[in-house]
């Protein structure tokens, strides 16, 4: 495989971290989750950071981290769902590897994030399904610029297979 890094992006709850971990293990790459690394470094959850310093502070940390990771190789990087909304981050990461976008329906996204412990500040809304639909619509053109892999209705092993096929397809150009 010629690509240095594999970058998984996509909306919250599309399985970037779960699949990214498995993909890294399969490829013998190191797995990095940008949200977790930021939380580890600042000693605060992202929800707390949003509450105390605002979203802009978090977005600055994302860009710093994108630059740092782009200088490395052999990584599977799961980005936070909003990292690729900044074209500068896309440019930086695109130079370092292949960016793939995972997708899921709004209903699946809600179902998955409801089962998870960590709080998504952008989805703290009395009508979360509507909020997911609204954000997906706003972000659609951004996510569409990347090759897509649907995570609907398949088990982890099937998804990993689909992801590997997509990577080889893209790698061959
Ligand atoms: C965000 C997604 C989250 C996290 C933050 C903002 C977004 O990551 O970075 O809450 O803007 O889509 P996940 O996609 O891992 O949930």
C-alpha cells in the first residue's frame, strides 16, 4: 500500500473509532483518535472544553493535531466528526494519506450515540434526531468530497472488509 496514513472521517456515530481500531490492528498501523488524544493532553473532556473555552478553542487544537499527525506515517487516524469542516485540516491531512468518510442514517447515528457514554456537545438538543438531520445537511457537501463507506446493516468484520476493499481501490487510483 502506498498511502502513508489512513484517515477515517464522517459524522458522529458513524463508527470511526471502532472501525479505525480494527483497521489499524489488521494493517499493523498505530491507531490515533483525535478526540481522545486531545482529551488526554488537556486533561479535560471535549464537552468540558466546549463549556469552558468554547468550540473555537477545540477547533484550534484539532488543527494543531492535524499538523502534528500529518508529519507521521503508519497511522490510522479517526478524526472528530467536525475536523474536516476546516479546509485547512483537509489539505494538511490529504497530503499525509487517504481520507475516507464513513456514513450511517440519522436513525442509526442517534441509536449508536445514545448507547455511548461520552457527551457530544453539538447534539445536546431536545430534538436530537432533527439536530442530526440538520447538521448532516449542513455538512453534506464537505463529507461528499471523500470516498464514502456505508456502515449500515453490516457486522464489524464485513465493514472491515468493505473498508479494506475501498482502500485498495483508492490506492490503485
Ligand atoms: C464533533 C464530533 C465529535 C467531537 C466534538 C465535535 C463534530 O467527535 O469531535 O464533539 O463537530 O462533529 P465524534 O465524531 O468522534 O463524535
